[in-house]
C-alpha cells in the first residue's frame, strides 16, 4: 500500500503515521520526491486493513499496490532511481555508467595495467572478482581477501570505484571493507539469506538476473533487498539459458524496456556474459545502449589467452577503447552520454 502525502505535510505528521503503523508490525518506507512525499507500507494485509490511513493528518490519498514486488515497482516510485557509487558515479542518471575489468583479480600488476586503460577509455567503475562461483570445484575460485585488497588498492590509485562479487552472507562484512558495490551473481540471485544480509547494509547492490530467471523473479529478488531498507539496488541483465548453443547465453535485450516500465531501479546490461564471445560483445553493447540501459558491465583483459577465467569473452583494452568511442554516437541518439 502507498500513502501519498499532501504537499504541505509536515515531518511531525509523517512521523505520526509511521509510528502508528509500525506498532501493527508494518514496515514504512518514506520516499521524498520533487513534488510529493509518499510512504510505502509492507506487511500483513490484515494489519493494513486495521488502520484507516485516509483520515490521518497530511494524507492526500491511499493507493493499493497490485504488483507482488511492492517497493521495486513504478507504483511505489514514479521517477527513476539514481544509485550513487562513491562521490562521483551515478547509475540511472543521464550518463551511462561503464563498469569494466577482468573477470578475476589475478595480480596487482595486471589489474593496474587494465585499470589505467579502461579509465582512459571512459570507464568509471573497476570490476574484478575475488570470490568466483565456478561450475567445477577444481577451477580457479579467486584470490579471496588478497584479491579484495588488490582491487581496493588499484581502484584508489587509479581513481575508479570498485565492484566485486559476494557469494555468502558471511562475506558481507569482509567485502564491505574493500569494495564500493556488492555484486550478487546470477547463481545467487535467489540466495535469499544473502539478499537480506546485503539489504541490511547501506552499500549499493548490483543484482544479476539468474540463469533461468524471469523478469518477475529478478524484481522479486530485488524486493528482498529493498524490504530490508537498502534502496541502492542496480539490476543487471546478463543473458538467460535457452535452447540456443551458438552463444553462452541468450542476451534478453527486451528486459531493458520491460524492467524500465515495471520498476524505478536502474538497469545495466552485461554483454560479456550475455554472449560469451568477445567478438559479439560490441554488437550486444551497442544494442543495449540503444534499448535504454543505464550502464554496461564489460570484461577486459590485457591477455585473454592467459586469463584465469572467462578469457573467451574478454575484450582487449584497445578493442574496449574502440567500442567506447562507437557508443558515444548511439548514446547521444537516445538522449544519453557515455
């Protein structure tokens, strides 16, 4: 349920409403817009019916939310959300944010070399995995805390925000010390314990669509995070598993406009995992920008042949720089910037 407040509603009236409803076991989430303040309530339907919110001072109207994802929906918030990463990066604003770097942190030297090149090309967020969920238990699993330290040090040295994957609720405190953004990978999209744990932090969360997840599944997973109080969530389309074998996954470009219609959260596209082949990454990235995405996540490696993970889908820095130049014209055509 959403309560729309009058334009002259006072902080005292807002506090009065939230205190009354919280006594009934409802969670109140206040969203202050340019023209109106609204309060979204989640909790048992019986509790919502027990209190006549329409008669409270400062209330203009009460609107039921029909979507199963309450806080994530456009019904809850009409305007696009902008998620800040550090002091300078804003995902969901006019500028399309590009996150780039190797799949895994392999060494300080290699990561630093790539970071300098992607920043020169226009990227503003450095990606690199310290904990890697792999299909085989015998494949490289990441450098752990040492990888986090390298990622943090390189990000600070070059002047890039950092993002890295988190796989377990027990890793939240550790990863929070080093990275600017938690990445929830496709395999953990429905790890609800992990979603609740990162929801209790105030650090941005980058949530990837699961391998066989519907758009509704993705939005419901985001709802877990928002329901814990963390509204700084970025959604990511990274391809889904279909019958097609020509590419690693089937990149669902449709997801961009569909999510934009259903939700206020920013939407990023990962063409590297979406295709699984470096030769297709540029085409998929161009399509994503044309479709209206708020950002891209692209794997870049100095020597993909020697990469410890996902070398086949990694662009070399020179190819990444060429792509960034190509994207500028497409972004301008749809009213955005790179």
